[in-house]
C-alpha cells in the first residue's frame, strides 16, 4: 500500500511538471510583453498553441528518415523524465535515487544530442547551423554545469538531489560565497541551455543567429508540439533545480502528510512563479549577443563555478 | 585449468597464423582463418570468464624458454583475466565481422597470417609473468599489427603510418626495458614474482613510474605520445582498426596497471599528479582534434585518444587515493577506469566496424563525401547511432556509467591531504566534463554528416547495406553496449577481485542493492540506475506517443523540405563536417592547434570556384617531433661528411685517438 | 686429442693450393663448399673435444663455440658464394682466373681466422688476424673497378697500420710476460699470462692494451678506426661482405677480449672498461646517425655492423656477468644475422643489378620469398623479438641501467636512432613502389633461412652448453 | 761488457730515431728515399748487434732481410716508381716543417714518459730500445699523416715498421721474430706493388672533387 502511495506521489510529480510547463512559458511571455508595454498573449496561450499544433497535419520533408519522426518523442520523453527526477514539492520520492544531479544533466545531454541529430536529418543549411551552434554552446555550458554540481555536492556531501534538499532544509548551510557563485553560474547556464536572450531568442525566425529555432525549422504539427513542450519542460526543470538547490524551504521531507504535501506544492508553485517573473526581467535588461561572444558569457559562468569549487577545496568554511 | 587453456589458445592462434601463410592465397583461406580465430577466441574468452567470475586462484607456469636462468613465466590473476576477457571478446567479434568483411580484402595474404599472430601476442602479453616474456610479446604485438598497418602499402600514407607506428612502439618498448631494468636490479631478477618480492626505493619507484608512463602511454596513445595512433589505426583494415583501437590500446593500459599498481606497489602522490595531468590533457586534446577530422576512421582514432585520457584520469585518481591510504575511493576510481576500459572496447570496436561497413558500402571514408546513408544502410545506421550515444557518455548507455563513476571518485577528492591533488583534481574534472561535451558534438557530427542529410556523392547514393556476418557482430556489440549501460552492477561486481588485488579494497557489492541500481559509496551519497531510467523513458515515451495518437491528428504529408522557403536543392548546400566543426574550431582550436583558415573568394563575375582552406597543426608535432626530426637530420647531415674524407684524414683520426689514449695512460700513471 | 684442432687448421690450408690449381669454376666452387663443409665437421667435432692447451694452441670455453660458429658461417657462405659467383661470371664481372684466386683466398682466410681463434700464443693470434686481413683485402679489390681498388687500398693501408700497432702491443705483452714466465714461448702463452696476471707489470700491460685496442679495434671497425669498413663491405663481393661482418669483426673482437681477460685478472691495471664503453658508445651513435644518409644498401648494413660491434664493445666495457653474457650473445647473434642479411642483399643486388637503395623497391611484390628473408633479417638486426639480438639487448640494457643510468639512456637513444634508420630503409626496399627487374632469383635460400631459423630459436631458447660457455667466459671477462 | 753492448745498442737505436727526424725534415722525395735506406741500414746493424748481444743467431736473418729488402730493393723500386709515374719531386706538407718537428719532439717525450716508469724487472737495454722504438713508430705515423704524397707515406709506414722490428728484436728471446719481420717485409712488398700496379699517385689524398664523387662509394648527392 505504501508502495502504491509512493508511486502515486512520484506520478503527481511527473504530471505536476508537465502540466505547469506551458503555464510557466505563458507567464514569462506575458511579463515580457508587459515590460514592452504590450498587452501580450493570455497566460494559457501556450496550451492553445500546443493544442493547435497537435491538430495540424505534420509536413515532413521527403528525404527525412525515421530518426526525424522518432526524435520529438524521444526528446520529450527524456526531458520529461529528467524533470520528473528533480524534487519539486517533496523529497525522497520513490525513484529520486535512480538518477543524481549528474545523471539528470546527462539526460538533458541526451535530449540535446537527439535534437541536434534531428536538425541535421533533412540536410538543410539552417538545421546544420542550429545543430553545430547548439553543440558548441553545450560544450561551453557543460563544464560550468559540472563545476556547479561539484560545489553543491561538496557543500552537501552528496550529488543526490533530494538528499541535498533534505540537508539544506534540516541544516541550512547559511550564506556561502561558493553557493552564491554557484547560483550565479547556474542562472547563466540555464539561460544558455534554454535558448534565452542573450544567447538565443526564442521568439525569432529567419535570423542567422538563431540556434534552437534553426534546428527545429523543418518541424511542424504534432512533432513541433512535442518539441515545444519539451522546451517548456526544460525551462521548468531549470527553475525547479534552482528552487530545489537554493531555496528548498517548504518541501515535504520526512512526513508526507497531506498538509505537508499541500504546503510543498504551494510553495513550489510560488517559487516557480517568482522565477518565471524574474527571468524576462533579466532578459529585457540585456541585448542579444553575437555567436562568438558566447564563450565570454559562458566563460563567466565557468569562472564563477570554478571559483566556487576552489574556495570549497581551499577551506570548507566558505 | 583456465590459464593453460588460455595458453593452448595462444599456441593454436600461432598455429593458425602459420597455416594462414600456406592457405592465405586461396579463396577458402579467408573464412577458414577467421573462423578458426573466432572459435579459439571464444574458447579463450570462456576460460578467462570462468576464472574472473569463479574468482579462481592465480595460476602460474614456467617454461625453460627466454632469458637463460630465468625462464618464461606465465600467470593469470583476476586482473589478467579481466583483460583477457576484453582481448578475446574483441578478437571474437572482429573475427566474426571479418568472416564477411574479409571477403573484400584485395590481397588477403598480407593480412591473414598476421591477424591471428596479433591476437596471440595480445593474449601473451597478459599471460606474461616476467619482464622478458612481457616485452617479447609486447613487441610481437607491435610487429604483427605493424605488418597489418602496412598491408596496403601501395599508398604512401600507410607506409608513413607504419613507420611512425613502429618507431613509437619501439620507443615505448625501450622505455619499458629501462623501467624493468630499474625494477629488476643489476643482477637480473626479471621474474615479476622477484620484483614484487623486493619493493623498490622511492626514487626508483618514481623513475620507474615515469618510464612506464612513457612506455605504456606510447602504446595506449597518451598525448604527446599519441601521434602514431591517428595515422596507424585508420590505415589498417577496419576489423583490425577495431582491434587496434578497441583492444590493443587497452593492453597499453594493462601494462601501466600491471607495473604501477602491481609491481611497484605503493606509488608517490606526485606520480598521481603526473598521470592525472596527462590524462586530462589527453582527453581534451584528443577529442578536440577528433571534432576537426573529416576522415571517419581518423575521427574515431582521435576519439580513442580521448577515451584513453579518461581511463588514465581514473587510474590517476586511484593512484592519488591509494598513495594517501584511502583504499575505498581508490577501489572506486580503479573500477571506474576498468569499467571504461571494457565499455570503450565495446563501443569503439563497434564504431570502427560500422566505419568499415560504410567503407565497404561506399568506398568512402571521407565524411564530406557521405550523407544520407541511413536510407540505404538502415541497420548499420541504427547500430552506429547506439555506439555514438555510448561514446558520447549519454545515459542510459554504457559510456555514461563509467564516466559517472569517475565523477563520483572525483567528488571524494576534497578529503585528500595532498594540496597539489586538491587543486589538480577539480580542474581535471572540468576537463573531463569538457571532453564529454566535445565527444557529444563530435559524434553528432560523425553520425549526422555521414548518415543523415542527403547523399553528397553518387558513391553515397549507391551505398549498399553490409553483409550478415558483419551485422551479426555489430548487433552483439550494440546489445552489450545497452546491457552494460542498464546493468553495470554485474560488471562492477565482477571487477571486485581485481580491485581487491590491486588496491586492497572493493566497491560495495552491487547485486544486493534494490532495483539493481549502482551505489559507488553509499546510497545517501549518490546512486544511478540505468535500468529504471530506461524503463522510465520507455514508459513516458510510449505514454506520450499514445496520448498523441489518441488526441492529435495523425495526418502526415511528405513534401519538399522547407528551409525557410528558400530550399537549396544541391546537396552541397548542406552543412559539411568542416562547417559543423567551425564554431568549436573558432572558439577552442585557434589557440591550441593554431588553426589557420584561408578563404579565397573570387571577384563577382569571376567564374572560378571559391576556395576555403583549413590548416590544423597538432601541437605535439609542432613542439616535440618536428624539432626532433630536424635535429637528427642535421646531425646526420653533418656527420655524413666523415664518409668523404681521404685516407690521410682517417689515419689522422686513428693517430689522434692513439695519442689521446697514450696520454691517458701517461696521466694515469 | 690435438687432432681435430689440426684438422680445423690444416683442411683449409690444404685446400688453398688445390683451389688455386683447379681451373673449372664449377668444380672449384664445389670443392670450396666441400672444404668448408669438412672444416665445419672438424669444428663441430671440436665441440665434443675436451679442453686442451699447448704453448701454441688452446681449446677452451671461449673459442670452442666460436670455432664452430666460424666454420659454420664459412660453410653456409661458401654455399651462397657458389651461386653468387656463378652469376658474377655470367655478368662478366669476374673471370675464371680471378675465381681461382678468389677461392684460394677464401680458404686462406678461413684458415687464418681459425688460427686466430685457436691460437694460445698471442703472436699467433696476431698472425691469424693479419693473414685474414690481407686475404680479405685482395678479395675486396677483386672487381678492379676504381671504387673497388679505392676501397681495397683504404682497407689495406688502415689495416696495415692497425696490424703494426697491434704487433707493438703484442711485443709489449711478451715483455710483460717475459719478466715473470721467462723467455720463449711460455711468455706468449695466453693462458699462462692469465694465470700469472696478478704478478705481471700492470703499467706495461696497460700500455700494451692501448696499442692492442687501437690495432685490433681497427679490425673490429670501432669508430674512429672504422673508415675502411663501409667501403670494403660495399665494393667487395657480397660473400666477402658476409664473412667480413659475420666473422672477421668477431675474430678481431675475440682477440681483443683475450687480452681484456688478462687485464681483468690483474686489478692494478688501467680501467680499460671505461675506454671500451666510450669507444662502443661513439661507434654506436656515429653509426646510428650515418645510417640515415646511406644510399648504397651494402654500405648501409656495413654501418649497421659498426653499430653492433659498438654495442658488443659497450657491453664488455660495462662488464659484469650479465653484460658480458649479453655481449657474447650479441657477437654470436650479430654474426649469424648479419651474414644472413648479406646473403639476402647479395641476391637482391644481383637480381636488381644495382646497390642503390633508391633503385630497389617493392621486392615484396617482385620477390616475395626473398622479401620475407630480408625483412626478418632486418627486423632481427634492428633488435626486434623474437630474434636473438633482442635477447642480448634486453639483458644488456636491463642490467646496465641500474648501474649507469645516464650511459644507458645515451645507449638506448643510439639504439632508437639506428632503429629508425634501418626501418625507414626496410620499408623503402620491401614495400613501396616495385622497381627494377622482376626475374626470379636463381639461387638457394637455404643458407639465408638456416641462419634466420637459428637466430629465431636462439631468441626464444638457448641450449644449456652454450649458456654454460657464455657464463664461464663472462666470469673470466670480469 | 754489458756497458759496451748497451752503449752500442743505444747508439744504433738513437741513430734510427735521429734518422726518423731527418725523414720528417726532408721535403724532396729522392732525399727521403735515401734517408730511409740509411735508417734501414741502421736498423739492420742494430738487429745484428742484438743478435750478438743476445747471442741469438736467428736474428741475423732478420738483419739481412732488413738490409736487403728495405736497405736496397725497396728504395730502388720506389726511385723507379717516382720516375715512371712522374710523381713531382716536391713533397706537399700538410703542416710546415717547424710544427712537425715540435710535434715529433712531443711524441718522443711522450714515448719516454710512457716507457720510463716501467719497473726495473725489464732490463735497461730493452727499456731504452722500447722508448726509441715507440718514438720511431709514432714518428712514422706522424710522417704518414703530414705528407700528401703517396710515396712518402709509404716511407712513413716503413719507418714505423722499422720501429716495430727494432722493438721486436729488442725484446730478449721473443719467439717468431724472424717470421714476423719477414711477414712485414712481404706486407711492404705488397704496398709497393700496389702503388705500382694501381698507379696510385695521389689517391691517398685526392684533391679533385671529381675523384671524390667517383670514389668513396657514396655520391655527393647523397648528402
């Protein structure tokens, strides 16, 4: 019976993330529009878009291979699993141990790998541009991400997300320089990974600097819907990652009574909302970068994370 | 008696080699030789497995051969058994593959006799239990593989490759020779047992470690000793390339482990520093270079360099922990390294076999001339895709597991007292992550450019799927890649005796863990479960698919590509491998490789084609080998004058030498 | 029990006039083989003879196997030479009259070398080496081309000076012995000298050794006394190159070692080991670099002979049971391998009609069997297993490194450089684009492959008696 | 009367040394040949004296051989060669007379330095002889390498060989001395023969590059 309950909780988590994903996207768009003094779409617009896309016929290039058709599902599934493994409203869920932070990052890598291949499949110039740039960005972001993992893991003594959350809740590490640096770096990496300004512009087409959109240029219909959903999920994932690592408060830890769970869910939604509001504000305050200035941007993230790790290595006090 | 079974297999392989000389010319020769090798390798594999899994006691055997008074000693312990498994499994797979692939060999007599000899030599290296036998089989291995590398000597490239290869190989052997000289002492205790009995002094040990890094590293392909590898591995026929990259480099690793962990015993921390630094540099440089290759097999060879770097990072970590008495993390790091040895031997062999299939199907190795093969060679494409995911260290396949374990080992490092290591190890961790990311980029390019998109040449258009033997071999390897990815616990437990023997501790037993997940140190610390992940993926994927098909419209229309409404029909407009690599080349290559891009764009109205030339320099050539070659050349040139002197000058030489000696005698009085 | 000794010495001596008289070259070639074969039998029988000594002759652990080796290589070379010479007659480079001369000299040389090996009297050793030198000089010049004469002349002059200096050394040795052993033959008997070495005048002995070193070192071909060697090998008939590299150098080194034994038995003498190490290293490095610019295939392997003699000298200079053992093994292996290589090269140059490496190529296509022999020989001489040379180099390097690390590193560098050059040429000749005529070799490969087989077996397993002899001699060499 | 015998031997050996210096000093071939003949005669005398002093009659054979072969036959033969081959009479010296002399003196000093400390066991006569002989040998070598002319180089070799014979005969009771000396004479005969047959004028020291290309096997292009 307990097992059933645990399974239930796990599935609640899975569906929680996937349901709120478009909403989060909607919030960011809305805030952005507001900042631009536009009315902007309604909050639920992303749901409608997905629904619309799903009911359009899918147009597939004649020379597209099976990989092209499988990719969207794979990408979505992988991202979903990754997102489901990040503790959101409660720690110590049934499968939380099946993948630690490193594995989750790597899962996102799998999704990226598939997406890049899909971009190359039809054999267009744009797809190639997108894939190659995506892989470069990844190769810049991944070391930074790993150093962030190091930092957190060194502070908490584990790479197990839910354990980290537990520890941070039970014994708050307090304000630490390293953690601050790690947060800073993680935000940079998240921006890069989610194709946000200044690395990429999700709202643009036909621009030689686009990355993510260039890869999915050929997609349409339900496939495109899958990919869009996956992108939204990824954003949620990063939000909940930040939430879980740096403000885990309110999560249901040991006792998973209804009250605790409700508190957990509400607090989680609140955190996500805050982040979803903060992101566009940040985006609005900078301009899109040239492709070959990415190294500077992500190099900053890397430097911050490396500094954090070294501080930890030198003395565990920071 | 597994060990003797193994030795009998070696003898049998040598016999096959001799027979191959006789029947190699005939048409039936090829299947017979490869069939025999396959059978023998399977037997040897069984023997090795039985010893590894049954944790049979070490077995020793001495024959009155080799250096007089010492004799030839043979021995198998769990370490040897593990590497025998790697060697013979690789050998079996390549032999199976070659049953089909070998038929395309233009001149079989140049390959057939050396192939079994090569396998035998690799087995023998692992069996060897004294310095002489070890080096003898080590050199035999180089020699046999050299013969195959230069098999197609009609193109001068393979001759140059063979030359560089043999030279580096004998350089390595000489280094090992010196190392063994140090360990054996002036009165020749060559038997490994003797060496173990008398542990060396700190200085001797340090010197020996350096020499072994040079010797074994040159065989394994550590930067900057790697230069021969990207030349030689592609030059050989693909099944042999698979052996060279997937297996022989591991023999280099074996040599390192055998000497440093087993014979020397307790290393100093700074030797760990050396190994870690080399490993990190090797990993990043290797894969960076791989990203910039256009030749498919060359790219794979460079990726081998990268993986060797990863393995050596694991070994360096293990050394670091061992030298500081932290046996448990040492066991973890060592297990990670050995696991990566196994994984790499699986997916790299698979990749080379796939490249061979492509070569047979299209007569092309240059990716710029490939493309769209996924339509003509669907099975090869699928298999190659699996291998690419594995080598890119992506879950849920096997490449990820070993790198994940390595990361776990890195995360233990803050507890090290040694300061140099404290700083070195996180840097190495970053390098490791960087190389993983590059690997992903590299294999997106490798798979995407050669298998996806549209065919760039008629050759690629008329590609044909490869034969069933080759496919069988590749399927088995692919299946194992997946299996090792989802059930790594089994392998880790199998490796326990090895770690026990070398660092005196083992990782926690994995079989008992619920849900078959793996736990490096403690459940609370970290754990990973490929099986559950895979199950999850399948569930969610199928769920998604079901939902989509339930609610979404299944209408599908095939039409010309869109490409922002300006479709460029010519396949030449696709992204090529060099254009794919361009961002990374710009960002990372300009500094390290002095990448030099020259674009010559004709004026408007000028009808000639524009030219874009890229020059990439391997720093190893620029800084190490170029100067060496020039130095030898100039010395030889200057000394050569002595060939053209006159008798009187020569007499003068004799006279002055005589006077010099006489003066010495006079002074000595 | 002196009988086999007499046989070994007299058979060739008797053969000389016969050879000179027989005009039919086929017959004389056959007789040459026959005589060498009989000598070989005698030499083999010597293996089972007990050790004996007189004031003039001696049979002990050192020369007992060297005689067998010399007669064996002499025999195989005579077989090779038979077919080789036939071809030379066809091409008209030699005439029957010169052939009589050639065969007579061949036997004379064999006799001289056996004499040098079996002599107990240091003077006789000198005589043997000198006669061997003179006879080879004439054979080197036998083609009468300007190059050949040039080479012969160079060889002659340098050799004569060497002979002179060695003779002076011998006189000094006699003087040294004379004080202790009294006048006459005993004072020149090697074994007595060794036995009484501690009582000998160490200073004069050292002086003597310096002269012997320069004198016999010239014959060994150590740099800087090597100048005659490459040309003599390159311009003479290939069988002579084979015996020069395979035997004469060995015999000269053997003579040198006999004297080193005397010095080794007297601790007060100059430390000649250092000198030998220096000469060995110089020869090794020098030859290693010289190998790179060679265009003439026979000269290439001549330089490789210098290299290997340097290695052996280095080993004996280092001293100690293992290094000396390695040196002895190296001498033996080199003589077998190098003569085998020269057999192969002989066939090669005859079918290709040139000695220029650039004009020889791709023989693995044109002459597969020959290519196999040549490749294995070259790999063996390059020090690759499973051939005997590897064994000796293994023992030498491993045993030396802990004692003299820097020396060994230099030594190993030399090995590597030489290896590079040899392999480079090997690939050009065996692989690469086929060049030159393709007509098959009209000669037996038996000698070539017998040698290679022996070297191969020795690389994997050494019979006990040989090991015993090597050990005892190594102990005596100090 | 050991002292007298000693003095005579000393005188003869010394005269040989002096003659070696004279050889070094000469710069005309004919003169060189004559001086060499003189040295050979001195050698013969000294050997003969040794024969008497050591009452070893077989040494007389050596003396006679030396006298006949090197005192008369060889010089005359060389004279004829010089005439037949039109070898120009001046001798090109590599280094000038003065330095050569100095080097020669140095060599003499060295040889004495080497032989002197030999302990008294060797009788004085032998020791003196040895020093002289060594000096003669070294001077012969010096002559070989400081003269560009084939004939003079032969002469140098022969005076070297004179030194050898001197040393050999000086060594009391040394066996086979006669054989050795004879063997050496044969050697010399060969050399002279060679010069004559092969028309070796300058080949000891060819100056024209064409010859260099033709000889010494390897072509210049091999550089």
